């Protein structure tokens, strides 16, 4: 080869590299700036939602404690009146009724007060309404208070009053003995008012009870409907936390048209199992983040564009030769191993082209040598395998040529199963060596003309293990050993050596099993007469999914019908 000429340095390539060195740090700094600012802004937004929700939960908790304390005060006032009167009958008297009326007027959120004795008889004051659920809550409250326990019901919407209420019951103990119950129906309109006052455009604020039902909402109409919100991801996370911890998550909210990406916060209301929730679309919650990202990307892209334009100007003179060389390298191997690149550049690119052409010339020489050597090695390998299988068959005069026929049938089956040529080759080798373990079996057993004794049969069953053990040291046969080891396994687990079942038996072994059986039954043996191939195929179909794989047997039939498997039945008959 002629001596390579000295060529000029790739000055323009160096200039381009300098631009890249300046561009990459710029992109990295922009990306880091976006990430830092995004994290800060998103964290601030989540903290804001958390603070608002926590404030609402605290105010609602204070409201609940306040009205519970008011019911206790009513109970205390009744107890004082009864102690002063000295007679239990005064529980139903005018004094008790006046006490109830005074508290109805005093507390605007009280809708009704009941004073009941232990027989559930008594007096009431306040609004008149009818609701079966409230009646059931009153009954539960009565039973709970009779046992000396306070009772707080779940929220319930009263259609007549167009508002949500709860029932609170407290035991009446004027003389250290439970003499009755005070129950109050309390409006939750103050909670609804709190949420309405905190309403902000785009944000949804609501509260749910311990079942996930709404009882207050930034849209009052939805609160009155008491919607079941338990399917909302945010509410589900609240229940996973068991009402003990607060949290902020991103989630998808299904709607009629499509899902919306949301950011939501949940905070438990102390001691009642209820929760406060705030949710907003991510595009609104993180609007400042989106603006910041757009501005950063806009200016970053402008700078990148300028750098790219300058780089293109300086790189144009070397881009064409590089493209030619890249195209030749890309086609190398796909379109042969002898592409020639013609580049007249007087720099390192031209030198690289000459080197590339020299390389392809040398590679072609080596490939030709390697191809010939590989072909010879495979032929030698296959020849060696055939010699081994022939030697095995010679040990038993009744199975002479058995390995060759099993190999032929196995290859035909594999091809009709649509296996690749590489897989077919592995099947071919495994089938040829499937009985190699018989080398380790006593000749007297192999040559015995009649049936084997149970002890002899157990020894014969060792030949798959022996064959696998013999061939394991040969690295090239590691993918073929399963076919040799498991070709006597059966789908129902009755085979040997491991009693494998169904798909745990490798496909290669299932193919050899069918081919082995087909040859054995169509050949003359001392213990059986040869059978007609079609009768054998019927036998194989009769035992599919018990002994044989249905797909493999079908592939055998297909190969037989196409003439790819030929059995000289007449010749076998003549042997008889």
C-alpha cells in the first residue's frame, strides 16, 4: 500500500468542538435551573395547600368541640333543674321544656333538642322534620348514651331544611345514675360557610365523613347531594393513612371527556375520622412553574439555535466527506464487506477514508478464510456426531440406523413447526446423540432379544443421564443436552429420568420423543413387529397430552403427508 500523505488538521472540527464545549454547560445549567426552580415552586404550592387545609380542619374541629360542649351545657342545665326539683317526673315538666327552648334560641345552629327518659319518652324543642336516617341516628344515640357513652352520628342532609346536620347524644346523670338522654340535631352550615368563604377560582375544597361521603363542598349543591367520593384517588389515600396523617399527592381525576391531572391535599379532622380536601388542576397549581420553564426553554433554544447555525457554517466543508464515510460504514456488512469510499479531502478525513478502504480489503480476506474454516469445522463436527451415533447403533444389531432415522424425522418435525435454522440444527445434533448414553450400558442388556427384567430396565433408564454427563464437558453441546436428557419424559409425568410434565419438558426433547417412538414402532424389533406408519401416527394422536405433544405430532403428520418422512414399510416386512 502506498505511503499515506500528510494532511492538514481538521481546524473546522476543532472550532465545532469549542462551540459544543460552550453549549453543553449552557444546557446543563439551564436544566439545573429549571429543576431547582420547579422543585421550589412546587414545594411552595404544596405547603400553601397544606396550610389552608390544616387551617380549615382546625376550625372545623373547634366548631365540633364547641357544639359538643353546648350539648353538655344543656345536659348540665337539665340535671341542675332536676336536682333542684327533686322528682324525676319534672324531666317532662315546663322547666325542662323552657331550658330546651332557651338553648334553641341561643344557638343558631341547633335545629332540634330531645330530652328522653330511660323509656325513650320525653319532650323536644326546635324545628319539625321527618327523616328515617336521623331517627335511626337518634335511636343509636339513645342506646349509646344509656350505656354512659357520648355519640356523634355521621353527617346527614335534611331535604326539608336544605342543609346537612349531625346528631349528638349525651347521657343525663343528675344523681350519679343515668336517668335519660339529651340528643341534639346540629346544623353543619357553619362548616359549609367556612369552605365557601375560602373558595378560590380553580380550587375545589370539600369535606367527607368516615365513609367518603360529602357533607360540605365549595359548590353547596354538591354538598347537599352527599356524593360518594370514595372512588377519588385523593380520598383513597386519606383512608390509607387511616385519618391519622395529612398528605399532598398528584393524581388523575376521571371526567366525562378525559382525565385531569390534579394536585390534592388531605388533612384529617381530629377525633372524628372525617377529612378536609383541597384539589386543583396541575396546570393551575403549577402555572408559575410552567411559565418559568417556557421562558427558560425559549431563551435556551434561541442560544442553541445560534450555536448550531454557527457550527453548521464552520462544519459544512467537512460534513460531506463525513457523510460519505458514515454511509459506507453503515452499509458495511449489510451490502457486503467491500464498500469503497472516494474522498478527495486533504485532511484527516481523507486519511481515514484511505484507512477504511484498506481495512475493508483486509477484512474481506479474513472473512473468506473464516467462512471456509467454519464450514469445514461444522462438517467435521457433524461427521463426528454421525460416527458417534453410528457406533452406538452398532452395539445393538436391532437398532442399526436408528439414530440417523430419528435425526431425519426430528429435523422434518422441527421445520414443520416453523423453527429457525439455528434451532433446527440444535435439534439435529441432539437427535443424533439422543442415545449416546447407551455407551455406558452393558452390551448384554442392549443385545438381549426379549423383554428386559425390571432390574435391567432400571439400568437401561440411566442412559439419558449418562449421555448428558458424557456430553456436558463439550461447550458446543450445552444447548443440545436437554434434548438428549429429557427425550424419555412424558407429558403426564410418567417418564424418566426426572418425571417432568407438560411445558417443563423442553420442546427439543418433545420432538425427539415423537421421532424416537415413530421410528421404534415402524421398525422391526425382537420384542415387536414393525407397524404401518399411518397406524403409528394414529397411535401417537391417541396419546397426545398424555405422552406426546399435540403440536409435535401434528407436525409429524404434516411432514409425512408432504413426503418429507418416508418409511420403507415393505423393507421392514421383508426383515420379518
